[in-house]
């Protein structure tokens, strides 16, 4: 991120001084340096409104003026500006006013009577800092908008993924990091005898309960539990359940662990189908 000489010379500058000769000196000096966007006013009351309208990159502000002095102008700028950064260099002949001006929000000062080298140097340096600040601010806004757009895209993609997996399988499921079901869709309740949330009286929210725990192949269930405990994905894991009437139901389930942006494990999601016969094999 770089500030060019052209950026500096095209910056918007406002000169505020109740003495027109002082304004003329600064205007001539800035013009000779190549600054192209310089305006001025002898009325300090106008400054807050002018700044809201034109968003100056630099305000050269005299401190000793009638009706409203420079300190009062800075207070008005701070009260009305949307930014925390007030781009002010104060113009003063009073050494004792410099510290007070800096404490009041000014970023720098130029002593009167003017030293040409000092004026050129302080204005140029101030504008470089100010323009860089604005570029960083604009970049932050663009970055925030990009993040919001990508987040919306990811949510839309997630919704499409869920829709497709629900269509391509008998059921879709999600669990949190404790193993509690947070989403179950499809006829899994009827197929597996699993009950979730409000289906189970007095069960903690999200708890999955096997209505009839008998009939499951304990070896298969233990193997699947070990895979989940290791936070590993699994594809077409097959398991079975023998019903009280002697019939055996076969199932295949696939799942993957989920992690947040900080790489913290937050649960599993997956799909499952019921098979007509015992699958040949499974792989983790």
C-alpha cells in the first residue's frame, strides 16, 4: 500500500485564518509546490460544515481568531466527525498553545511567523500519514465486505449441500462436539429407532436416545465410536441391527468432522442409507 506524489498533491486542503494575508501566503506556497485542491475561509464557524461536505485531508487551522478560536473549532470537528482522526495542523505564534492544541486533537503545529521549509515539510508529512490512514480504512471496509460476501456464499453452499445430501440419502444428520444430535432429517427416527429432543420426555436438548437398544451389533458400534473419537472421516461404514421379529436391517453411514475457523472441533455431519442386504465392506 503506497502513497504517490500525485496522491499528496491532489489532497484536499482547507486553510482557516481570520487574516487574509496569512491565507494568501499559504495559498501561494502550496500552489508553488504543486498542490491542486486548496481552499480557504476567514470564518471559523464555517469549518465543521465545510469539512462534513468536503472531507478534507488536511485543515490548516489558526488558533487565535474572533468569535470562535481554533480550540473551539477542533471541539466542533470532534463532535461532528464520523472519524476518530481529525486532520488538523494548527498555526500559532504562541509556544504555550502547542501542547494544548495537541491535547485537543491537533496532529501537528506550524509556528508563526512561517518558516517556509517547516511549512512544506510538516504539510507533506501530515498528508502522507493522513492518506495512508484513509487507504487502510478503505481497505478494511473492502475486506469486511468481502468477508460478509464469502460468508453468505458459504451459507448458500452449505444449504445446497444439505439439500443434495438429503435427496441422495435416506437421512442427514449433524452432531455437536459432545455427540448430541443437533439436526436429523429423513426417516432415521423410524429406521433406527432414534428419538431426538422433544420426542424423549425429560431428555436434555439434542440428546439422541435409542428407543430399543437391543439388536445392534456391538462390535460394529464400537468400531464406529472409535473412528468418531479419533475425529476421522468415514465412508460407507456398514452396521446392522436385528429386530425382535428376527429380521436384520443393514445400514451404511458416512460422516466427516467439522471444525470452526480456529480449528476447534465442533461436531460431525453425515448421511446414511438403509441397505436391502449386508454391504460387502466398509472403510474408515
